[in-house]
């Protein structure tokens, strides 16, 4: 029997796919017990062998995509046998479902461990969130890729279950950002009324599009430029950029 594999019913019988329909974690959790991790993810309870396979699949699929990544490559990267793989995953599509949930949890862990989540002012917290994306764009060891975006572009027409899981992931991301925008509205009066969900979708579209441009141009700075454009838009929505814009128009007309 391969190392790390337990006897009994395979784990895929117990958990079919990640549930991305539950309410998302906000940027700032209501409380955190001293000495405890910021969040508890479903993957923290997974057997080490399964986690190794999920980590290997996530790394390879972020770089190569779903279709180009083979089961053999995943097993080789994890240093495990195919027997280990098929103990936890019925098919490669079943792995895709699980790795999307693993990816969501790992990205949320990164967000919750960032210092900005402790900022009380929600607008400043949103800026801290954008700062995190800029920092990730500048970090050469971080793959400039999004698993939800990769899967949605590559296999939406051929794998409806994976497409649905991607849609659920994007919906959770949108709701998370929209929740922070609603909190900001209560503290900072916006200069114009706006739908928080629509603005959240706008950020996701900017970020995902910036990833595509960064890959096509081999220029990760495209990601930072996209995030900074959204930052200026956010400031305008809350009246922080209006004075500069008005000043610029007056200068132009005066000349």
C-alpha cells in the first residue's frame, strides 16, 4: 500500500466537492482567540498525503492550466504513486473540484494573515487589501495566475461542474469585497451612490484581466497598474480624488 494511504473507504466518498456557496470570510474577522490561527480551513483536517497532492496540483495548474497538467506530473511533483492519487480522487475532474476549494482556502489564509485586517477604518482596510495585491504582483516567487480565472477560461464550455464551482468562487470573492464596501459606506459618505456588488465585480474583472495582460506581455507590472487604477476609482467613489480631478480640469481650461 502506498505511503500515507489509510485503509477503509476512500476520502472522496465522504466529500464530493468544496462548498463555495457559504458566506465568505470578511477581511476583518469579528474576533480572534489569542494564540489561535486567523482562520480554520477544511484542508487543515485533510490527510498529509491528500494535501501534498492538492498542493502539487495547485502549483502545476497555476502554471500550466488544467488540461496540460497530467496525473503523472502531479504524482511526480508530490513524490507519490498513482495509487495514492486515486485513493483520494475518482477522476482528474474530481481533483479539479477539490483543488479549487484548496486554492480558495489558501488565498483566504494569506489575506487573513496580512496586517491590514486589523485596521479599524474600512476604507483604509480596502486600501490595505489593494496593497496586498500590489505586493503579490511584485513578489517574483508568486505565480502571477488565478486558478478560478484559469479554469473559467480554459474549460467552462467542456466541464460544467468545474464552471459552476468557478462561478461560486467568484461570487464569494465578490460578496467579500462588497461587504467591505458596504462597511465603508457607513463610515465614509460616498460621492455618488453605487452598487457594491457591481463595484466588486469591477475589481475582479480588472484583476483577472490584468493577469491575462501580464502573461501575454510577460510583464507583471500590468497587475500593479490595474490595481492602482482601481484604487484611484475607489478614492473617487468616496470623494478622495475629486479635488484633484476638479483642480486638473480648471488648470486645463485656464490654459
